[in-house]
C-alpha cells in the first residue's frame, strides 16, 4: 500500500508543478477509488481548465495517464477533476448511456453515442456492461470514436 501512497504523492506533486507552470493557482488533492485515482483541482483559476468543454482538463488527464501508466495497477487509471466539472459531465454521460440502452431495448435498433474520447468511451462501456441484455462496441479509427449500444443477440 505504501507504494500506492507514494505514487499518489508523486502524481499530486507533478500535477501541482504542471498547473503552477501554466500560471494557475489551484490546490491539488487526491482520492483513492477501486479502479482509479482521482486528482481534484480547486481554485478560482480552475475555470481555465474547464473552458471549451473541458479540453484543458482532458489534455491534462491524458498527459498524466500517459506519464504514469507504467506505474499503475492493472485496470487502474487517473481521473482529473476541476471544480466538479468532470463529476458532473460523467454523470450526464452515464445518464445518456442508460437512456440509449432503454431506447435500444424498446426500439430494437442499435443506438449511437459520440464522438467520444477514450475516457468517455470507457464510462459508456462500463455502464452497458452492467446490463446482461446489452452490449457495446467502439467504431472508428481516430482518437474520437462512436460507441454503438445494442441488444445482445440471443
């Protein structure tokens, strides 16, 4: 466990250095979850990261996951949130996935959601995986892909 605590400390310090280098005054804290380490950024300058649909936040999360991926346990990742933006967007995305699953069940036709980045696709796939009747797949050959949600074939 001390190995994971050390990683938490190092990642938090690294993120703190990055946002400082960006000229942003933000406080950095971490929360350990079963499948991810959540890095939480707070402060008035957080608005800079959540502008333009959170592009700065997504970029920072991608860089952190890339920089520290070799030190993570299997099926573990980093999530970076700023001013509760990601938590709110994740809840909306999960709600949309549930809605499309119900629509696919009642209409009998596959439903599309996207384009989504890898983090967003993972969230949708996890929601769909909780329902044994449903399946999902990503299509496309770019960073942003579409997820198809459909009923599992009998």
